[in-house]
């Protein structure tokens, strides 16, 4: 392989999955299937937040406050990548 952009290992992928594997036994009981679905969505959201290198406290505080007033047609604006773009736009406007 001559492409230097391709990593020689998969340590980043293994590190991202480690917390899921270690917590699997603890997460078997969610009291209901709906609880398991919610946990999966939250885990996916937080991994997306990490990929976008966002502060978890700032992101969650802002999104949870905006969630109750955001119409369902605009819920995509609360995703980590859309939120990051809004923050960059606000920083540039200042």
C-alpha cells in the first residue's frame, strides 16, 4: 500500500467499540425493549458527537433545551454535524 492516509491498524475503531463490549452485560436489562432502543440512539448520538469533536456538555445542554421547541420538520438541525455548523456560523457572525 502506498497511500499514507490509510492507517496501518484499527486502534481507533477498537477503542470506540471497547465501551460497548465492556458494558454489554450491564446493558442487558433496560426494563423494556423501548429502553434498549433509546440507549442505542443515545450511544449513536454520542459517538457522532465525538467524531465531530464537540464538547459533550455544551452540545447536550444546547440540544436538550432546543429539543422541546424544535418542530419535527427541523429535527435534523440538532444532529452533531448540523449543530457544529451552526456554532461555526455564530462564531463567524460575532
